[in-house]
C-alpha cells in the first residue's frame, strides 16, 4: 500500500467491509476486529496522522 493511490485504498477498504465515518474534524475507519490486514491499515493511518 506504500504506493497506492487513495482510490485503491478506498476500494480495498470497501472490499473488507470497513465503515468510513467522517465529521468536521476527523475521518474514522472502522475495521472488523479480526481483519487479517488490520495492522497494515493502522500503520498507514499512524504514518498519515499529524
């Protein structure tokens, strides 16, 4: 996912059934607790966080 564009990441999240919740200050991605690649998405989110 290091070189993936946002559309690719969004499609992968949709395929795993993630819920994306957006409000005025933040975007939350809700993954299933047993998702096999959960650690990858958590690492990516931490890398993008300010």
